[in-house]
C-alpha cells in the first residue's frame, strides 16, 4: 500500500526531493553515491561481461562440436575456458548478485535511505569496472590468462607460463578482491546498523539474511585468495619460492589456499540466489515462508560450514586419509541446510496459492536444477566416487547445474520480478514465459549430457577428442543446447529491453509483494522513503496497519529526516532507533581512487614498481581528500 | 530447567546456545586438520607428539563444548516457549535464536562424531 | 537536524564497525600467512634450511613489547577524544607515533640485515620469512600514515567525526600490535 500524501506531507516530500537530487547527465553518474544508480551501473557492466563470457562459451562449444575440430588453436582454447570461468564468476555472477541486486534492493528492503557508506559503495563499483578492464586488456593483447580459472602451479609459475598472461590473472583478481571486500564491509554495516525501527534480527527479510551470509563469507574468503595471489606474483615477478619444490616450496600450498577461497566462493555465488528465491516465493504463493527461522539459519550455516570443506576439491591429490575425512564429514553435512531450504520452498509453494508468473517459473527452474546439481555434488563427498570422476565432464555438469541452473535462474527471475520496481513498467508476460522455457530446455540440453560424458571418461578442458569414443553425439546435443540457451537469454534481454520503453505502467506494487520496496514509488525516489517505516514482521507490506501508520507519521513529520541528507541508524540486534546519520552526497573521490589503484596495478604488471608506488601515494592523497570534509552533526 | 532469558544467565546461555557448537567445530576442524597435516607430513610432528591421542583429546573436548551448546539452546528454548519467533524483541529475538541453536548444534555434533570416529580408524596412508 | 535521537550508551558508530570488519579480513589474511609458513615448515627436513641462520629472538621480542605498549597510548587518546580533550588526545597520539616509528625503523634495520645474510629467493623458508615480516611492516606503515592524518586533523580541534577517527586508530593499533606478537612468535619459533 503506497503512502498517500496530504499537504504537509507534500511539503516534506518536496524538501526531500531537493536535498537528494543528484547532478544530471554523465557527471551525475560518474559521481553518484545513490545505491540505486550504483546498482544499475553494476547491472549493465555485469551484463556486458556476461555477454563476453557467453561468447567464450559458444566458441568452446563450437570447438567441441565434432572430433578433431580446429576452429580455434589449442592456446586460444586454453584462454577461452580460463576467461569464461573468470568472467562468469568474478565479473558477472558475483557483481550482478551482490553489486546489482544487493546494492539496489538491500537499503530498500530494510527501510533505509542508502547504504552505510555511500562513497565506499561507489568506489567498489569503479574498482570492479577497472579490474574487469584490466583483466580483459590481457585478452585484447592476446595474452589472456590460460591456466584455467583455478590456475594451478607449477603450470601457472614462471617456468611454464613465462608471459604476462598469469600476471593479468594474479594482479587483476587482487584488484577485483578490493572491490568485493569493500562491498562486503558496506553490506554488513548496512544490515547491522541501518534497519528500520522494529526490524529486529528475527524480523529481517530472508533476502537480507542471504546477503549477510554472503558478505561475511566474502570477508573471510578473499584473504586466502589474496594470499595465494601474492605468493604467486612474488614467485613470478621476484623469484620467490613458495611453490618451487626444489627450494622447499609446495605446489599443494596453492591448492589449499585457492580452494580455501574457492569453495566458500561457490556458496557466495549461490546465496544471493537463495535470497532472491525467498523474496519471490512468498509473493507468488501468497503465504509466509514455511519454517522461516530454519531458512534464515540455513542461509548462514551454508556459508559457515562452506569454509570447512575445501579439500573435497583435492580428494585425488594424494592427501592422507585422516586429513580427508574431516572434509568428507563436513561435505556430507553441508547438504542439510540446502535440503532445509528446498523443503521450505517446496512446502511453501505446495501449501500456498501459487501464481505461475514468469518470476516464479524461474524459481521452479532453479529448484529443479539445484536438486540435480545438489545430487551430483553430494556424490562427490564420497571420496572413491570423487576420485573416479574428478577432472571429467561430470564435474563440469555438476557446477554448471549449480552455478548456471541454480545461481543464474533466480537472477533472471529477479530481473523479471523487480523490473517493474526499477523501471516503473511491466514486461510482456507471454514472451517472459517463452524466454524461461527456451532457457530451461537449453540449459538441460547443454549440461545434462555432460554427466554421461563424464561417466564415459571425457576429461574437462579437452581441446578436442578423437573419433570413435562415443562422445560426439553428446557433444552435438550440448552444442545445440548452448545455442538454444543463448536464444533464450537473448529473448530475456529483448523482452526487458523493449518493455523498458513500451511496457505498460506498473504502479508501485503490481505483485502484492511482501517486502518494503513495494511500498514506495516505481522507480523509487532518490531518498527511497519519505518517512522511515516502522515494521512488526518480516512481511511488512502485508501489515496494512503499519503502512497506514507510516502515512500518518509522514503527515506529523515523525522520522521523516528531511533536514538534510539523512537516514536512521539503529541497534544491531533489535533495531531500536539510535541516531540520525548524515550521508555524503555526490563525490568524485571514489572514481579517482579506483583510477589511482588501476594505475598502480598496471604499473606493477609492467614491472615499473617505483611508478606504481607513486600511484599508491596518489591513492593515499585521494583518501585524505575523501575524508577531509566531515558530515554535519547535531 | 528455565531461566530468565533477559537476565545475565539467560544472555550467556543464549549466546552459548547459538555459538557454542559452531565454535567447537571450528576448533575441532582447524586443530584436527593441523594435527593431521603435521603428523602426516614427510617429517612428522616436530613437537614429537602422537597423532591419535592428540586427535582424540581434541575430538572429545570439542564434542563436550558442542553438546553443552545444544543443552544451552534447549534451556533457552524451553524458557521462551510460547513466544512467537517473529515476535517483538527481546523475547521474540531470543526465542528465534534458540531455535537456530537447537537446529545447528546437532549438525556440528554429527560432523565432529563422523570425522572423529573416522579419524580413529584412519591414519597417514594416502587416499 | 530534523529528529533528536541520541545514541544509546555503548553503541558503536558505523566507522568502528567498519574498522572491526577490516580487522577481521586482515586478520584472516594474517592467519593465511602464518598457516602457510607452518605448512611449508612441514614439507622440509630442516627449518630453516642449513644455508640460513636461525632467527634472532631477543630483538624481535623486545620490539614486540614496545609495539604492544603503544596500543594503550592510542586507546587512551581515544578515551580523551571522546571526552572532548583535544590536547591530551593529540599528545598521546604523538608519543605513540614516535614510538611506533622507532619500532618500524628498528624493524627495517633488522630486515635489511637479514637480507644481507640470506635472500628471499633462496628457499621457501626465506620467502615465507620475508613475506610475513614485510606484510606486518606494511601494516605498521599504514598505521603511521593514519597517525599523521590524526595529528593533522586534531590540530584543527575535536569533532565527533575526529573522535571516532581516533577510536578507529586505537582499534587498528590493537590489531597491529597483536599481529606483531603473532608474527614474532611465528618467525622466532624455529629458534625456541
């Protein structure tokens, strides 16, 4: 129910509009600190990289269509599958889920006016963009990383990869991790401290629990990756010996550090999808989520236990069995929180009144693929099974079912679900449903036969394969499937692209949604809410009395915070109102800081270390300028 | 056994019930993997310790902490029975977190038991 | 300011939450460095290798004690800042800065001396040793820059924002001092 404005309320709204207005045009976008604009910037940048990763995938599938194909060279194929993995994980799925969906929706869902640190938010986007350009510069120079997305030594070491390919990987990912770490800190402080009054931890939307889990996971997953990358670059650029066996180093150290990051990373990929699913299901089933506390805890638990399973990526390496058993045990138990969520989602749909509109269709597709991918995943927790099928197409099938089927489907569903909120227009429902079915069947055709190929022994990352092994028919099906999948995705883009200009006007709440973002206009104003809402349940939009009281408080001027660029700070556990926070407005410092860091990384890549230090010094100066102007206080 | 959930004892039990089992598992996992890695390395535990006793002691100790966490969560749950999990804080929040603790503690106990029992039967042979 | 709301006693400003989370992630990075050092130690028969002298013990321990003693100084500065006593806060930060700079200077001297005896490119031990120490020294340098910033800003008087900044520095120095103790214990462990 939207807030209707009387005369006094109208005056307050006008004041808010004036205070929160940003510069028009390109300058406004370059200096924005509005979480919604930053979310949109993340969205389109991620989609651009998704397209690049998709083209790489189609080239891979085309190369594998027939035996002994030579569409691309072996060296180019190595770059293709490496860049495909890097792009999809670091430059698409994480930025779109956390950066786009998280940034745009989190402050709206908790009733805040912005993130806790708006300029840091802007900086995280510009650093992401610069790191993506940095990595792709390697591709355009013909020197893309080519040792696979997990980049094992000694192949990635100086002896076997003497060119700059791997340095684009190492330095690019360190740069990228600055963006994600900073974003994670921002999300955590926002969720802890900016929730609307009454939104105690047991009344927080499940979407927010998912993002809280993702953010803590990012905070602790990035350090092992950065450690590994620092060691790798020291070995490559300065001759250190972390991974050099002849000098007492250990290639296994890379694997431990990488997977200590890499496994939590896959939960980081899937958790936002869980959050999107838990936002869509109640709306389209018209009932509250079954076992709400269990779903909330499952989201956190999956991220937590995820830090204790990494060696299941190394079961074929020759570790002691007593070491491996710790990880096998944890890998078996980690299925349970996912199963809890599946039970809750399915029961909610079955006991509710489902409306199978496009967003819910994508969630049904997600659940289907998550079950398939989850079953192949739990099989890998059994050590002997893993040792038979490691590095085969069975693994490729598993992770594409969970990453594409289970992480990307909710993202696509979320695009449809929140399209009316972000744009103010509705998409075409018929085309939406067609785009789902095309993508669903394309996904199944592309990735299901890979299970069979793996069981038949086809290794992953194979450039080509000989005739007569019985592999061709499955590869043909997969390649055909990949083109169907691409068509489905293009149809999604076309539907949303055309609807942006020609869709019918949506209104504030076309779905009867349960979370706070549906109470404000579509698209939301820069200040999100004219009055800070007060909530008494995790489904605030279904508490009509509370929303009517919001309207009355707007008239009275309570918690309107229209004196400046303000939002409300509250206590961590129980969201009791604490203080009024003065938020910074537009700023050039975030983009400048990102550019200084980009310069520093580029100069390290080209071994101009002195100049790199100069850029780091400039970055410190920019940081000083950033903090020079202080917020006004009472 | 019931406690005042908002009193000092209630608060301690509430946090122990939520965090005890995860904390225990973390120590078990890090310590166990560390002991196993050190003992099974080419050059053995430099401290001169033995694999099995160290692993067993770690397993029993952390299991006790995890079971204690389960017990604490149960006490708080019973003390807040009847409170709505989505209810007003602090009681609603405390009850919600006790449900969380009751659910997660058995899972961590299961991991400690499985890995601990597996560890008694296995050694440094390569997998 | 449109609504009079006062922070309740004991609530942490957002900036403190942010620095706590930075400490968490940097602490994880430190944990990975130390774990890597220990992992590499299990892979070779001798640690350090025969070509490398055993690490010195007394100097690192004394320097760690020095660094630990500066943390309460910055903490006290934070306490004075929150009570509005700008001069006391400035003085304490200045004394801490001098001691911390002295600490870093001494550490750089020993680092340089180590480099003259063995190279980080000669063994995994040396690579781990110099990287662990170098990472710690980089954090100390960042802390010194933070001190300089505070000293500059406090010359212009106290505001709640600057008081929070001093508190951020206090938290940071507690972390760096703790990091120093752990790094010292790790690098001297072969000699114990």
